[in-house]
C-alpha cells in the first residue's frame, strides 16, 4: 500500500434496520426480489429487508434456523443456501430446511463464517474456530452438483470474499491474520493461484472483516474494531475512508434500485455496557448514500439444492 493520502467520506451512515442483532453479517442485495439479505450469526437468523421509495426499510421477514449462520446466497431454484453450522443448508421461503454438504461435520469447535457465490453460481464459504485458533479455518466451495471441494486450508478466520469485475481475481480476507489476499481466478474451473497479500492491517484490535467489490474494481472492506469502512484499489492503495458511529462494522454490500447504496452490517457482540451506551446502534444495518459508485447484485447459487 502506498503512502498516498485517502479521502474521507462525509456522507453519514444512517441506521437502516429496525432492530439490532448480536453479530449481524453478510449483506447481499438480491436484485430479482429487490431485497437485502443479511444474517445474525449468533442469533441463527436470516433477514430479508425491502427498502421503500425513500430508501428506508419498508418491511422485513425473518427465518430462524437451528444453528449459527455465517452467510447466505439466494438460489436460482428458489429459496436460499446458507453457510451454517459445519456446512451448507438450504431453506425455502417458508423456512423449511434441509441439509446440503457438511464438510466439517462432527467438529464442534468450528463453524462456517462468511461466503459468497462466484459468477458461475458456486458458493464459497470458509470456517473459523470458535476460539479463533490460528490455522484452524478452511475455505470450501459448494459445487453445482451439490458436492463440496476443499479449496484452501490454514486460514484463521476466513472472512470477506469477492471478485474483480472482469472475474479474473478473487479477494479473501482473513481476520485472524489481518490480511486481504488476492488470487488469480480461473472462472471455468474455480481454481485459485498466485496468492499475494494486498492489504495488511497492523492496527491493534482492528481486523479486515467482510468486503465487497464495486463496478470500478474498488474493494470495500469493513474494519472490525476500526469503526470504519475503507475502499482500496486492487493493488492495495487506500482510496477512501468512511468513519462509522460504531466500533464493529462487519461487512458491506451495494444495493437499492440503482445499486448505489452501501449497506453495512455491524455487531454488538462482545461490547460492554459502557461501549453500548456510546454506540446505541451497534448491531444495526446502516446505509450510506452518495458514494459515487455502484456495485453488482449478489450472484445466486445455481446448483442443485437437493440433499
């Protein structure tokens, strides 16, 4: 990362969701339905929120599952695929669930964390140990035939994942190491090669969490413990800083009718009473307008959703 000065965005983040979650994560804009999807990991819930004409939250529906849920993707066959517990889970619109691949089955020490689908519709999601043990995380890929591939081992807290607009580069954050890495990405096979670190966060108590990539290739990274969302160039140059009124932004995604609103999830988990009194909207979803860029809608899971 160069020493080039970054700009600070003056557009204030606005609380958007009506209630706070414990560990709100994984926003995804489902363009087909005009709704924002997000999860509360520790609450085991999937939320579907629809903005009104003024951008404010107009309605929300919630589905609860029987395990911690790290990420969600809409399925082209209807319903949603979740990275939850020790693997993948399908839920229909009514909340009925059925198991998909369970790559970490039997390991109660780990859980699925963040994830997203690539343009071909494969669902990528990684794990972390509950005690955040170094190297205990693994990145998996749910294939279109329902099988599961182990892609990368030795991660600590596998987190935000995204792709460049041309689909040739994949980005992955590891909150445990404080790094955002880039990989060459083969879209047809899903293979990743030439791993390199583009961002290294070295501030004490601050870690890169979820991320999204805009149409211009800018990488937006939520900073857990850093009270900000930052935008980087693909080479790691810091471009923009968006200060937040809460300490723990967790992830971000562009959405709204023209996909120019940045939705940001945040957490209240682990904050004491004094901290919560200073940031009463911790755990809410926020929205930010006027950033001057757009994002892509989330790619759906295009594979089978049978067991």
